[in-house]
């Protein structure tokens, strides 16, 4: 390679390194873009009713913030109450379990007595771990503050994108060569439609899971049924892993009430997830976004490994956008045209007399104008 190629390679490596270092910032920007795209749909509906752009943006952002505040007000207080109840009932449960084991020890043969665990010794062994968890409260508070700052950053960027989305879109398009900018504009339209379709499908699935979970928990008389149902609906944004996480607090709260209810909650969540995954989601996503189940799981593992929890939360919208760009740029604009270009330049040899005649294929724009002579040679049409 010459000097210019080496400089280009080094510049490419440096750019990739910088992008990797700021990957979390890029994910936050992408989250703001997804949120702005979703709210922009609501803004357009308000504009169709005669509202100005500024008022429609303010109203849409206000509705979104009210929904977020309502979510936290609905979820946090019941869980705090249940956590305090859990800290009260767990030691009491250990005492009951210890007394039960003492009674069991008097009734079993002496050879099996050493194999029965002692709750008091287990509690003493677990005490250093408990102290360590309590000592890390400052780290928990600091991480919570970091999460709050990231949420505020996403909200501020969302408001900026909503205020003038066309200017930011033109700025992004200008990063591409002039001959390809019209094509990029069309790809961005496809990405916007796909993201809107994913949001609609995810909202329908969330509503179904949250509603059915709330109704089922109310029937089972589980405390904080509404909060647990809303949490189950929200965690459904993360396929495969979200439902597993959402069932843990529901089973824990049910266990505090009656042990058999914990198994009933597990069965309820299993039935809801099977119904949503096998019937509702295929019907909804078939009309909104078509993603293969294996691709969805692989994308979650990929983004979780390289980008952490934020990447897991944004795995599906990232996959939707990546699918559009790969399909339009790599497949249609590169691979398909490369195949057509290759076939258009295919040639074949035809033997005329004793000498081969090079003839272009029918797809080539150049036509064969050579004529064979009587002695088997090739005559030049200019002669």
C-alpha cells in the first residue's frame, strides 16, 4: 500500500476506537432518536387537528413525562412497602424454619442428625455478606444518580430533536457523498416506518401482558396486583429475559401471603407469556416488523455483551434499524448490483472456422460487429 492508503487505514482504526470509547453516548443518542421518532408520530396527529408545531411538541412531551411519573408513582410505593414487610417476615420465617428443623432432629435417627443444616450457623456465615451489601449503599446511590442523569440527557436530546427534526436529518444526510444522499433519505424513511411499527407492536404486547397479569393477580388476591401487572407489561419490552425478571417479585410477594400462591403466580405468568409469544406477537409483528426469533435472541445477547444493560434494552430497535440498513445498503445496493454487474460483463468464446470469436453476452451494451471472412478469419468492419 502507498502512503495515502496507510493514512486512510490508520484514520479508520482511530475512528473505530473513538466510536468504541463513546459507545454508551451513542446508545443514549439512539435512545433519544427512537423516543423522538415515537413522539413525533403523536406530534403529527396533534398538528392535523390544527395545533402549532411548538404546542404539539410541548403537549406530547408533557403526556410522556406524566406517563413516566405515573409509572414510578404506581410502582415504587407498593414495592417499598412490600420490601419492608419482606425484611420483617424473612427473619420470622427463619425462626420458624429453625424450630421446625429442631423438631425434625428429635424424630430422625442419630446418624442423619449431622446432615441437618443449622439456621443459626447459616445466619452467622451470611452476616459478612449482608454487611457488605449494606456497605455498598453509597455505590447504589451513586449509580442511581448516574441513571437519573442519563435519563435527563435522553429527555433533553429528545426535546431538541422534536423541536426541529428536519435540520438534524439534513445534517446526518450530509455525512454521505452527494450522489448517495437521496438514497439515504429514503432509507431513513424506511427506518422511521419500521421504528413506528415496532413501537405500535410493543405497545400492544405490553398492554396485553400488563392487563392480563393485573387481572390474574387480582383473582389470586396477590397484594400490589396493579403495580406488579404494570411492571410485567413494562418488562415485556425485553423479550425472553424481561418476563423472567418480572415474575420474581410477583412470586416473592405471593410467597409472603401463601406459599401455594407463588406456584400459581408462576403458572399464570407462564400462560400469559405463552399466549403473547405464540399468538399475539406473531400476528402483530407480522404486520409491523418481521424479525426471526433466533435473530431477536442473538441480537439481545450481542448488545448485552458489548453494550451492557442499556444495549439489552435497546436491542430490538437497534436490530430493526440494522436490518433496514443491511437490507437496503449491503444487499440491494452492493451485493445485488455486484451480481448484475458481473453478469453484464460475462463473455463467451464462439469458434468460427478455425479461430475463436470473442462475443459479448446479451446483457452487455457493446454489440459484436465483427464478421467472419470466407477463409475463416475475422474481418474488421472498418476495412
